[in-house]
C-alpha cells in the first residue's frame, strides 16, 4: 500500500556514490577493480529512494550542480523519484566505497561537499516556503561549506509552520541547532548523541536518561537511537523500548541509517504506532546491511526480517 502522506526530504550535500571491489588492497600497487556501481547518494536522497523501494513516495529536494549533478538527477528520475533540484555553480561531489574481498573489509572515501553560494541557499529556503502543507519533512545528511550550521533549525521552523512532522538525522553543530529548535523525531546514533550531550562515551543507562532529557526539554517528541548490530532504542514520553536487530552477515553498512529513517517515516505515514514504526525501521536498517556497496534496503528482505525484530519494553512512564 502506498503512503498518501505528503513527504519531502531535503539534502544539502548530495553525492554520486561509486562502489567497487578489489581482490586485495595493497599500497602503491595498481589494483584492478570490479565494474563500478553508481548510485544517487546523500542522506535525504537515500531516504526518498528507500521510501520508494518500500512502496511509498517522497519528494527529494536537493542542491546539485555540474555534470555530476545532472547525472544524479537522471539516476533519480530513472528510479521514479520525484525531484526538485536547486542548481549550484559548484560540481556535485562523488564518494567512493571499495570492498577488499580478501579481508571482507570495506573502505569508504567521502569527498568534501560542494560549496553553496548564499543565493543558492536562498533559493532552497524560498522553494520550501512556497510549498503548501506538509505531513513529513526529513532533514538528513551533512552540511556543506557555505551553509550556516543552523540551516536545519531554520528549515525545521518552516516545516512546523506548514504542519509537518520534522525528522532530523544529522550530526555535530547542525544536530545541536536542530534539536534546540525542536523537531518531531530525532534519529542519532551512539556517537552523535554522545557528542550532543557533550560526553565522550556513555553506557546504555546513561544514554537512556540523557536521551529522555531531550524529550522533556521539547527537543523532540520521539527519539530513535540507532545502535548498529545492537538494534535500537525507542524513547517517547510514555515508554522506552529496546529493539533487537536480526543477526546477519553484514556486507555493507552504507545506507543502513538512511534505510532506517525511511522505514520509520514511511510506517508512521501509514498510521502505525511509534513502536510498530520503530520495529519496521530496524528491519529496514538490517536489510540494508545485507547488500553490497551503497545499496539500500529491499522490501522483500524487510518483509522477511521484521518477524525477527523483537521489542522489549524496559520502562513505562506514568503521565503526571
């Protein structure tokens, strides 16, 4: 069933993701790679693509330019993604992922984001302001050079004015500013939430207590903390739920977080509860790790894995 919700994803630093394999990775040697695979990339773009794979639809709004930007848009249209591109003077970046077949280790090379001019950013904000009401706005990925760190906070404010449930998945100062503005859903990983709290490392109990503080302060209504192979932690004002992830042979972790966000948003857009949506999200994240390179989750894998995601309610809160 396709979602009828109005979902938009916003990507400030998209990329063309290139992946290949080598028999063995050796310094200073010319190594023969497999035929490369090219895919559209960048947080929000990946979320829109994964939502499409799951049976839904989302508009991908992004900043892109040059030959790489045109190639990116062409690939998205070939996948049936609704696109809205803000043209940039700078060439869109390419990222590279190489799998060493001898060790099974993957090496990921992320290029710097293209510089964004002030007028290009102004166009993006204007495009969002000109939109009608929205159900979900997904703000995902890194902030490129030339863009102020409060950009996601500004976009979140616009989204809330349009009635959107704003979902934020980023890191560093952009995450801090966005959380300060207040959003519907935050989806950090362990490293990101530790940095947000000003801590180098936290144990599970400390994470839960400090994460709940984000809800109490109005930084978010739902927090979905991704914990890699450990699954996820879902926090709402009513409860905390631990979700296990199926034990799988991991081929690549690229796109797992974006697939997780896509599963959460798509499921919520169908009217599912936060617990049901989080369970689906964990299945989507796990499904993405089964695929090589930069591939996202596949719906057939998600449908098979969701029955292996188990929920354990670790805290029930009584509203005062």
